[in-house]
């Protein structure tokens, strides 16, 4: 019998720590460090990363094993002091992965998602994408290649990630003397800042001496302004993930010759044309949007969806080995549609109804599949379509959850 996946407890642990951080911030009268829309957006990105990693983490470990068995340079023992050496090696690899993630456009396209948040708290730590996980794993392959045992590598990477989670906060103030050795919340806050003096600083994840060694160290002096130098101004799940890839594509279209295009793809983000993003926003953004009027009812609806998605992720993670491929695919699509929908709700997009509609159809299909009535799926789906035609469910949905003035002329 398969064991329950302990990674399932990562989601509830995240929400517990986020809740404790918020309560402590309220106690210190610093609740302004949290912004509802941004925290929700951060969380949805983290849920997507946890979900998709269920499908690929095993392959990451398999890759480490293959490299270790076939190509390792040395055979390194698992004695206690080797764990310390491995942690140093992992953090050194992280430094260069992280630094190149800021210096090479195609890597920055994946990493930029982590820096989009204009708040700096535990929720911002969740802004990691599976694309970034693939790139990062390519760098981690150096460790089994050297000769560190794959299981040790996986263990140290978990500890490494746990430490970095706790550096994403403003309410915890570490003693200054720790900054001689470790990356603290203050130092990592500098890394997330868009102040000119703070740009491209403090790439280390656990230890600070790599930054001091390679000239990228910066202590916190003035109050950091968090986020990108050119904010994206959107909470859309899809836009946050893919806008920079579109910017790279548009920038390459403006170049003549293969090598000039490659300079854009593999060059520095500093060479990007800053007029491209506003042009794309005009093309893809909904003009008539009102994100300043999120009522308590509206937020409650989003909160319920977020809670359900997080709960589904926890159960799906715990019992992942028990699902067949159809169930895994259906649940993954259902969760991703829900996350996209939450982002669209924050943006009050007019097309959110169609996402809701597709989600209901998928859920009905999954239920019928589970009970062995796949051939009868058309009955509830046809009923839903007839109800839509009869009672104009789209109008009811838009008028119920979106701003009335914003949707009156579009819902009809």
C-alpha cells in the first residue's frame, strides 16, 4: 500500500505561518504590509507550483540518480560533516542560478514572477513557477555530478527552501550580527526592492558570503520599495506567468538577423525596450475594469474558492499515488482553471463566467467518471446548457459578482 505523501502538509503549513505573520503584524499595527489582492495572487501562484511539481518532482530525483550513477566525478560519503559541505555547495550553486536568473532574459522570464509582488511577506515566498523549478533543477544537477548522493541532495534542497521561506517577511527582525554569515529578512528584502541602489544585490539564499565575495552585497539602508522597476499592474494569473515571454517575443520581432534575436533572448533584461509592455497591455488588458470596489461579499467568494482549491491540493498531494492518469489530469486542469478564475475575479474580467462554466462541466464529468457513468455525461451538461438558455445564468453571475455599472452594458 502506498504511503501518504508528506508534501501534502506544505500547503496547510504555509497558510498557518501566513496567518501567524498577519496576526503578529496586526499586533504591531503593521497590517498595511498586507494587501488583499496581492496576497491572493501570490498564493494562487504558489498553489500552481505545488500542484505541477507533483507531476515532475519524481523525474527531478530520477535525473539526479541517473547523473550520479552514470557520470559522477567522485563518490562522496554521507557522514555528518558532508551535509554541511553539501549545504555550502547547494547555496553556491543557488547564488549563480539566482544571479543568472537576473542577468539573462530567458531565465528572467521565469524568475520575474517571484519579484512582481509589491508586498514583502510570507505570501511573496510562494511566487515560484514550475518553469523556474525546471531551470533551477538544471543547476542542481551539478551536485550529483560532483558526487553528492541524490537522496542527500533532495534533503538539503528541502531544508534550503524552508530557510528561504522565512526570509520573506518584514515583521521578523534578525540581529544585525547574523548578517555576517546568513541572509536575513532585511537582506533579502533588499533583493526584492526596486530602489536603484538595491538592484541586483544579495543573490544568496542562506549564506551571505557569496555576495560579499562576488561584489553583490548590499545592506539595508533606506526603506525598500518592493516589486519591479516597471510594475505590471495586474493580478491576472496568466499575465503574471507569461507577460515577459511575450515581451521577449515582441522584442525579437523588432530585430533583424538570427544573432540579433538571440542577443535579446540570452541578453540582459536591461536591453529590453520598455515601450513593449505598455503596448501589450493595451492589446490584452480589458479597458473597462474596476478593481477598487471589491466588496466583502466579493472577497468572501474569492476566499471560499481559494480555500477549496488549497484543500483539494492538500488531499490531491496526500493521495497522489492512488489516482489514475485520467483523475490526475482532470484534477490538475480543474485546479488550474480555478486559479486562473481567481485572478480574473481580482481583475473583474468579463470572461470569467466562461471559466466558471467550463469548471462546472469538468467537475460534473469527473464525478460521472468516478461513478462509472461516463456515457451519461451529456445529460447534466445538456441540462446546464438549457438552464443557461432559459434563465440567462451569465447575466445573473455578472450582476452578482462584478460591479453593476461596469457590466450593465456588457452582460445583456
